[in-house]
C-alpha cells in the first residue's frame, strides 16, 4: 500500500481534528470545535477567525455592533447584526471568547 506524497499519520490527524459538517434542518452546517490546547484558531471557518481577530484587536471588551463595524457588517440593519451575535455566542459556548454580564465580548485569558 503506497501513500500519496503529503499524506500520512499527520495528515490523518489534521483531517480528524477539522470541524466536520453536520446537518441542521436538512442543511449542511459547519460545526465549531470546542477550544482545546491542541486545536488552533485555524481550525475555525474563516468568518469565525475574522471575528476572533476583531475582538482581539479591540482595546477592551466590545459589543456586537463594534465587532460588526470592525469586520465590515452593515450595523445599521438589525437583521445583519443578529447572525453576528449568534456567531459570537457560539464562540463563547465553545470556549473561544467570554461574554461579560453587560453583553460585551472579550478574549479568554
């Protein structure tokens, strides 16, 4: 049995650690992995990486609207902010961010 160049045990590990698509309501969705020491930000979809980078660049805790402004979301339209808020909360639930009692988001220490 021969392996294709660039594949091997390490490639197998990366593939198994990658976020796997799931099904919600019959639609394929990308699952966001829980934060662990062996999973880096690069395992997150690009939109989530941009959100993390925006929160990290902020001078302190930020509201959803501020994150939206930083990543180019039209913050004057509420229907554009709610999906962003959902992504921020998903990052909180998976351990990538913290949500303060006042509703602002910050990086984990």
